[in-house]
C-alpha cells in the first residue's frame, strides 16, 4: 500500500517541480539588462524646441551624456505627446 501512494504522487510532484524550475529560469532570463533606447532631440529655439536627430541614446545612466558634437541632446518623457518638451537627460549607449 505504501508503494502505491508513492507511485501515485511521483508524477504530479515531478510536474510541479519541473514547472516551478521552468518558471524561475524563464523569469530570470527575461530580466536581462535591456537598454531603453530612444530618439533624441536638440533645442533650436522657442518656436521649434525639439529638433529630432538621427542618434539614439538611452535613459539609463551611463558614463557619457548623449551629445552630437558639443551640443547636448535630450529625450521626451512621452514620445506620443507632440507638445511634450525635450528635457529628459539621455546618455550614450554603452556597448
């Protein structure tokens, strides 16, 4: 009788253990260090405060501030809002 109980619970227990291990490893792989790359803008004047440049930078703090030549570049907090100012500090993408 004892060996029947052991056999009856072995398969479900193995499924639970494998499922938990798979979920753990999937979650840990998904939390890899991903960089949030965004388009950047430079200030021209009050009428055209955000001129988009062909550079992408990241929001995550890095060693160098995002720039084009000697001009510092900024990002928008909300890319979908056309009236949004470009005042988000951006950093060069570190490789």
